[in-house]
């Protein structure tokens, strides 16, 4: 077994499986730019290591990932608006593209909250297992912005426009069992069995013909996600439009003050 030391990510390779764990449990594994940079490095390491034949992504503690850490201050654009795109283009979107471009299978195991960027990360994996207590949540609408990091692409291709719009525009929780029925989750397990089920699946994939699995992944991605890179860039461009809106500033303030936002539509 080999390990690599990071601050907010745990990485080890065992039995040809790279285990990547988001490790900010006190913050429900919410993303910061620093954690994102570590995750990008870990994903690239796993993707290029010939000793790794499958990758398992998990979250420490009681949640998979609560999305971006809203306590982390945003940089400003030259116009003085919050910069809502640089982190996407420089760190978060490259993670998604690395996972989709890797010639080996990625598995995600989700427990508790899987929100925002966490949803994008989970859906970027080839197979997704969830605990019975897990849920997916795209609550961007509550702060006056839109889903990003590939979420719109993954949702539209897997559940269709009507259900994708429901998840994005209403910002309500999607329980694991319903997510499985919709085709977003491959299997649901009791919480206490999730880790062993995910590890078993990853080991099964690691013992399979890796070149064949890689070619299956490439063909499926080409068929369903030929325009993923363009979609990621479109999301990043559209996301920045929110930086100057009154609704975004109201949404952020309301979230921080734990009150209902009053949007004005501008």
C-alpha cells in the first residue's frame, strides 16, 4: 500500500485501487480552492499511475460534500464584482475533465449531503453508489446563481430537461432512492454497508480488463458527452453574469444571515 500526504484530501493505493477521500469533515467536506487543487493533483496522480486500475472517491464523516465553502471569500474581477469563474476554469472544471478523460473507471460513494460541486464530482464518476441517508442538492438558486462544474450537462443527459430543470430551478433535495429511480445513482445501500460495497465494486473493476474498460468509457463519453468541455466553459461564462446582480448579493446576504432571500429579478 502506498500513500500520499495532502492537507484536505487523503490518498492511498491498495490492491490496484486509488482511494481518494475528501477530508474536511468539520466543514462537511466543503470545497476550498486549496482542497480543489489537492483533489486535482490526486485525480491526475491516479489517472496516470499504471499501478492504479480503478479509483474510489469518498468523503470523510457524515457527508460526502456540501459543495463550495461559502465562508471562503471570493476574489474580485477588475470591475469589482465577485469572481465566480476563475476557480471553475483553473481548478474545478479540470477535475471533471480529468475524471472523464481517464482511461480507467472511477467510482463515487456518497453518504449524507451531496450538494453543489459535490454533485458535479459524484456525477462525473462512471459508477455512483449512495447510502440510504444520502441526497443530492443543487441549491444554487437560493443564492441567485446556477449549477456549474458540469452539473447541467450530467443532469440533462441522464434525467432529461424536465427533471433537470426541477432539480436546478427548485433547489430541493433529491433522496438517494429517488435518485436511483431517476438513473442518477447505480445502487443504494444501508449507510453502514456503503463503504464495503464501494470498495468491493472498485476492487472488482480493478481486476477487470483495464484497456477494455477504458475504451468503453471513452466510447460512452464520446456518445453522451462530446461537448462536455464546451458546456463547462458555457457554465463558467454564464456564472460570472451573476456576480453583478442584486439577486446574487441578496442571496449571499440571506444565506449568511440565515433568512429567506427576497429576490428582485435583477
